[in-house]
C-alpha cells in the first residue's frame, strides 16, 4: 500500500510574528496527514506577536515550537524540501526571495498586517481574528484541491486564485 504524499508548505511574511505563524498553526491543524506547514520571515521580528499566541490558544491550537525565524533556515541544503511557498503579506510578494531547492510552487495570499494594530488587547484580538479567518478560509480551499492530480502550472494558478478570495 502506497503512503500518500505529505506536502510541505512554507508561509512567508516579513516579520514572521503574525500572519505566517497563524497560517502555519492552522494548516498543521486542518491539514493533518496531508500537509506539514512551516513559517518564516525575510526580516524576522524575533518573537511571535502576543495576539497571535492568544488567538491560537483560544482556538485550541498548539503554540509550542512556534517562533519567529528567518527564511534562510529553509533555503539551506539540509532544510525540508518545500512543495509550496505562500507569501501572506503585501511587501513579501515583491521581495527578492532565496532560490528554493526543488522549484516549489509559489503564490501570493496577501493579508493586511494585524500586528500593525496598536489598540487595546481586545481591538488587537479582533483584528487578528479577522486576518486569521481570511487565512483559514484560503487554507480550507487549498486543502480541498485535488493536488496529486494537478501539474505545477495548474496548482500555481489555483493557489493564486485562492489568494484573491
């Protein structure tokens, strides 16, 4: 019996403290057995935003092991081979990315940065929830794709379309 492929997905953002970390946690939860998610940033902030951690805890998702890290970790020769790389913030889409080994499919899923909210904890939580819901909707659409039947060009097109939802 052939084991189904597990797809490695890297979510990229600039600071790797909010959107990409939320995406990593949500995909690891929803895509269990089919996807393994990671996150990184071009200029990591060095810590996961407290509102990200509060939200994930409210959602009942694990936060152990989540950390803000550089995308350089995933460009190294000994890094996991990525099947898909999704940028989740506007400015990361235009940044010069490392050369990814294995030529993964890339797409952009821009979402406004909830970490830019400087209000009360309650106001921040509301903004983080909205961003996470948008990302979760996209992740659910991605999970529903018949990925094994799609060639790279069609998969890229489908992922880009999801980013416009």
